C-alpha cells in the first residue's frame, strides 16, 4: 500500500515533468505550462461566473444521472426477471449501447431544441444502456436457490424483485452505475458542446474557439479531476459492498 | 431438450423481428401522420430512399472514403500501439498497479476536448482526426490486452519456456493467440471509440467527411442528406460490430475455459 502511494507520487511527478518538457518544446501557443494551468484552474474556481457554468452542468448531469439510473435499473430488473423478454431485447440494447451516440446529435437537437432538455437527453442516452445491461445480467446471474426461496415464501413478482433480486444483484448493478455515471457525464458535456449556451462544456468549447489555451487546459484538468474523483468514489462504495455482501 | 430449446430460440428470433417491424411501422406512421413533424424527422422509408440516392449518385463518395480511411488508420494505430503498451504494462507489474486506476477513469473524460489542441498542432485535416480517434480508442485496447494476457493459462506459458522462445517471440507466437478473445473485444471497442472520436472531430471542424456532411446538412435543414448519411454511418457501425461480435464469440467458445 505504502509503496503504491510512493509509486503514484513518482508517476504524477513524472507526468508533470513530461508536461513541462512538452510545453518547453511546443511553446505557449499549443499547450500551457503546468504551473500556469494550475493557477488558472484556481482562478476559475474562485470566479462566480464559472460557478454558474458548473451549476448548469451539475443540474443537467444530476437530472440525467438520476433518470439513467432509475430507468436503467427498472428496465434491467424487468428484462432480467422475464427471461423471454430479456432474450428478445438483448441484441437491441447491446446495439444501442455500442452505436456511437454522438451520431444522434442532430436528431436530439431537432427533437429537444437547444438547451437544458437536449443536454439531459444526451446524458441519458449515454448512461441508460450500461445500467440496463449490467442490471439485467446481474439478475440473471442470481443463484437459482433465491428464486426457489421466493416461490416457497409465495412472494409476488414485485416483492421478489424488490426484496430478493435487487439486493442480491446490487454489487453488479453498482458496477453498471459506475460506467453509466461516467458516460452520463460524457454525454452531458457533449450536449453542452453542441447544444448549449451555458455549462462547463460550453465554456470549454468557447475557450477553444477563442484560442485561450490556458483556459482550455485548466478546464480540461478540472474535468479530469472531477471525473476521476466520481469514479474513485463509486469504486470505493462498490468495494465496500462486496466486502459486506 | 435440444429440440425444445431450439423451438424457444426460433420463437425468440421471431418475436425480435415482429418487435422491430412494429417499432419501425409505428415510427413510419407517426412521421406520415404528422405526429412527428418533417423538420424533426423524415419517415424511415424516406431515409432509406435518401441513402440509396446518396450511394447511387456517388456525390459523397469522397467524404465516405475520407471518413472510412481515417477510422481504419486510427483503429490500426490504436490496436497496434495499444497491444504493445498493454504487453509492456503487463510485464511491469509495479508500473501497472499505478497506471491501472488512471486507465479505468480515462473514459470518464470526453477525450475530444483535446481536439482543438490537436488542430493547433497538426492543422485542420486528416492527421488531427486520426490522432483524435486513436487517442480515444487506444485505452480500450490497452485494458483488454492486459485482461487477455492475465488469462493466458500457465501450461501454455510453460511450453513456451520449454521451447526457449525469447520474450518477443513468446509474446507474438504464444501469448497473442492465447489472449485472442480479449484482443478481439479490444478491437471491437477500438472501432466504436475511433468512430466516436473521428465523427465528433468532423462535426466540430473538418474539411470533408461524413460528420462534416451531416453537420452541413443540419445547418441547412437538408434532412434528406442528413438522415441518409446518419443511416449509412449507423448501418456501417452495426455491421462491423456484428461481425466482430460473432468472431469474438467464436474465439471465446474455442478457448472456452474462461
């Protein structure tokens, strides 16, 4: 554990060094220096206008995340429980998961217009399918003995799902949620790239259009840190649950 | 038992076809009756007609070739480099332990935020798009290479040692085929991610390509061209994905022990 931490420190230091060298080779037109980027990131975090962007992205991301998780789990539980329906739906969901959703952006824009709802829709179509697929797989992998127990206790379908299947499948469902949340963030930001006049994604695309290299790098860095933290948090929860379960 | 499971399989497939047909028919009807207006979406049959017209007239052939070529180049780059980086990380456990969490967080970041930077470095054109696609795809290949190499059975490795193969030959002649199923998974994901990276790049800024044509048609309310091109792109991706999935399943069955 301790040596891993040391190695991580060495790696981060190494990456900063490479970054600094790249900056010295390529010049300020292309990338900004590590220190300048960090300072700019700090300034952005102190800037009220930037917090408006964060708030706008946060609202869209939160809403899209909740819709993707709730809908994904509901559909996944049902498809996992009803084996025939699951078999029928399986290739459709997998295809929807694997197509590059970015190609659907004109369709989403035409259907939802510019603004909040398009951003949320973008987030949802990215996050929904992994949650559904993982939940469905998790329910199908629940040991058959649980089914029999439920039948012996004469539970209704709903009670079986809510009190037996969902808890038994929880660790795998969480793995799906982790991927789903990451993709929802990606989708929301893409939505802001193309379909918005506010939000962190919009701030980023505007910075790159006006060729504000330091701003682009600083926002990218902030996004990376945020995404990695969310990922680490969900990882942590998932591991805790596995130890308990 | 076998007969009944086959009967079940065919009834599943029939239900799939019925559901798909019903969905398409409902969409067609909704478009024709004006529930969905024409500015938003044209009926599916007209999309197919538009696609046919695009292919028959050949007016976007150079764009289609541009995008396909870029995707092929990006996939080749990502798969080739990704395999060797993955093999290298697999051989260096200390480095791997540090880097692995970063790899798993990688896809939480929209990589094409770097596209504007790439344009500054490489200029508007092929190179920036290919690098973009490869950057997006390479991590999927690295992760799956490591996963595949982890699963190579000990017996196989021992026989490689007995044959006194050097590290490189061991990698190419023994580990690579044994890790095959996971490498195909990596390839499949690399294709999807390359398409995302390149098409997104073409949407944002490019001189030609399918993404560029779609964005141009969108700006000009030319729904026939837009939906025709989108249909072409989606059908292409689904076809390639389906082929690779079949290959993947076959390899998994052959190396069935996992």
